[in-house]
């Protein structure tokens, strides 16, 4: 597995933060938020197997297999525990990891978490993506196209189907860690209703909304997003 890792020697004893990318894309679109947070944390941004610069397994890994691989990668990287930040499909992986490997996850940030049970169809997800795209920075499209071509249509489609089949709503009540849910006010993939439902299902959930942001606040609105993440990770209180 390929990973982008912050290298500031002054932060060698700082908390570890792992960023998990979304569907089809790679760690590249996580770079803006990673660079901001690397001033305060040891930041790790892996490419999940099959995506970005990581190796391409002969079969398409399921969500559970991706979660298992992420836990194994942590072991190899010497990371016993870490805070996690995910966007979109990355939130589904973090939820699965938190439930099946509870000792690995200290805190979680779920930004634009999918999949809303009321929109769990191919047409609704594609429709939400198309409505969201005009609200995203134009440069994001180039990254998404290149990452899609790298992953290939078969891997992209099957991973999308795994995302649709995942029942995140059944896992959220078992996430026993402080969790911040973040939604962009202009997100057309994750509704305000669903963001509030996600927060309500979490035992220790909080919700913040970033005004004007779309689905990928990690890329298009990193300054605003970083402020929310830092405030959350530095707060020692409960939900």
C-alpha cells in the first residue's frame, strides 16, 4: 500500500491521524486537508488497495476486505491506535473498522458520510454526484477522472456496488468513540436530514455544517474543515 506521510520531526510524539479517501479516488484529493493538519498531527494518507499508487489485487476487494487491509497496514506501519478522518465512502470504511477493530480507532471524523438508506440506488447516487459536481472546484474533476482511469471501470463499478450494499446505519450505534459528522451546506449527495440521522445513531456523535461547502470539503474547503477538525481533536470532553 502506498501512503502519503507527514515528515515533521518535531511532531514525532504528536497524535496520529489517518485520512481515508472516498470511492474510486485516491489520496491525492486529500492533500489540501492533509497539508493543513500535518502542522499539528502525524498525518497518514494511504491509497486503498486497487486505487492510486497502491497495488491492484487480482480481485476487487469488498468493503470488509478494505477495512481488514487498512488494519493490517496500521500494524505494519507501527500504528496501534489513531484518529481517523474519512470522506464519503471512506466514512463507511471507518465505521466498519471502528466496529470490528475497536482498539484501533481513538476518534473519528465522518465528512459527507454515505450511504443514506433512502438514496441507496444507482440512479440516486449518480444523480446526487451530478448535482454536486458544479459546486466542487473544477480541478477536482481532473483528479477524479485520472483516478478512475487508474482504478479501471470494473474495479470502480464493483466497489461502488459494495458501497451500496453496506448498511452503515447498523454499524453507527456500535461506534463507541467520539465522532464528528461534517456536512457541507451545499452537499447534494449527503442531505441535512441524513447527516442528522447519522449523528443521532452515533453514541457519541456531534454535527457541524460548513457553510457553502459541497461534498468534498476536504478538497475544496480545507481551511474551514481543518478548523473544525482541530477543534474536535483537541477537545477532551464528551459528545
